[in-house]
C-alpha cells in the first residue's frame, strides 16, 4: 500500500508525550518498528510491502520492482515463508515451502525466478529455484550432505549458494535454470551472496571478499581496505563489486567499498560522518546503496551514491518522508531508479501505550501528593485499596 503522510497525527501524539514527560519529570524512549519499503527515486514515492501478519524482511528487487524476502505469520512463533510481490512492490504472495514449515527468498531475476531456501518434509534446508513469476519451487539438492541454500540468481537462472558435502560447506554455482551444481569452491571457509549475468559470484572466502570468473569458475581475492576482513555483497554486470571492509585505522572502523570492473581495485566509499558504513547493493551504473553511521552516537542512515560510487548521499534527503520516520539502510537497487530500503517507523500503538503509562504515572504522582498533604478523606480512600 502507499504510505499515508500522517505526520500531523504522529506529531500530536509526540507533543502529548513530551508535555506529560516534562510535567511529570519522566523520560520516555521512542518505540519504532523496522519495515521494508520500495522507494521510487523518480517520483519520490514510497510503497510499504505489507506482511503475513508479523515482521517482514526483504532482500532483493528486480528490474520491474518485484521484491522478494520472507514474512512471519502472526501467532505462529518462528513460522515464516518466502514471498514475491508484483511490479512496484504491490501485493505479497507466499511461495510456500518444500513440505516443511519455513522458507526464505533471497534473490530474484528479471523474469521473476526466485532463489532461496526452504525446509523439506524432514525439516532439512534445501536451496530452491522457482519458475518465472515465482511459480513452482524446485529443490536443488545438495552435494551429499544434509542441507543447501541459495543466495543469488541471474537472468539465465544460474543460482549461487552453499551446499554441504560430507565434510564441509562449499560455495557452488548451478547451470542455467538451476540445472546441476558446478564444481564447488573449496579449500577454506566462505559464503556467497550474489551472482551477475556472466555467472561471476561474490561473497567472503577465508575472511576476504572474493569474485569468481564466469560461471563461478576460479576465485580472486579482493583484499581489504587495510584491515583484516572484507565481504562482497553485490555485483553488477561489469563485475564491479560492492561490500564492506575493515580499514587500516582499526577493525572497529568498517567502510563500504566499490571495485572497478571484474573486481579490480578497491575504493573506500567513506561514511556519512560516522565510523562505519556498509554497501549492500549495486546497479549497472555503479550506484551503490547501503547504510552508514552519521556521527559519534552511531545512528544508521541509508545511503546511495552516484554512478561508479561517486559521492555518498543520505537517502532520507531524496524522499518525502513523514516526520519521525527514518530510512536506516538500503538493501538493493535496480537500474530503474527503485531502491529497496528499511525504515524505522514510530508506532501509534506504541505512543498509546506510552501515554497510558504516563497517565498511570501521573495518577500515582497526583495520589501521592494528595496523601502527602495529609487530607484525611484522601488517605481513607487510597488506603482502602
């Protein structure tokens, strides 16, 4: 649904909370919920994705604005299912499972094929791929171990993920439409995240970001920004990689980075004023999205860069948000100018709870003041409880 600009209502509740807090001498904490939104930078409009009744997590967007992720069901602890939306993030449809309870979708290609993982009837995790528009769910199997899961898919239907062999979890890439796992990347500890239309996969291997050659063959260590650790989170069709790396200052400073084509060179994208940033997505122009802290207090804001990672801008400055709503991280970006992002949204229900609590505190304070004044009729009334 389209978000409604209810800033006046929210501000009214916040005003009441502030007044009561000031009068009663108490401090309240803002209560907010994280929700995923599809942002169209061309029109500055925002679309809330909705849910199955509980918390929704969104992970990827394709060129038509279809979003995938997973959503929890209300009243069913731990029960979540993968979903796909229609174009523009409208409508949320469950993709089901492979016979078990839970599933998650992690990526989607231009045809609407989805990759992720689902539980089978035995409760084991299995990588899956769907047909176009999210139709049907196919178990991709394993390399002989107990589980597998998929994290990325390209327009040919090549899937990248991890599969357990008899002894370890390996990074693997399939052929077109999920047909057959290729020779796995072995010899260390790693995880894969995304794959481009040439079959180049990115992730982390032996504590460093990596990129493979086409069809997942070979692996190149991308190094770091001077620290001990890095991860590759996104890759475009030119082979530019975006992710995070610890810096030479210390491992407490992590910065977003972008590389040149085919993973060549690593450029520090900086931050929005804090000590930490992380890149999570990149499109074919080299526009990078992610999150960054903004100052000494460490609050996170979503960011977007220009082409080839030029200039980091707070995404909140580019959209028309109601008051008190904050984009804290951007998850993915397509070539159409649409960004998948997570916002902190104050809850009216939370305000009501705060007001009720403050009202109770005010009542108690008023009662104690009257009792303290030793009015006999007041003392008799309250001591009867």
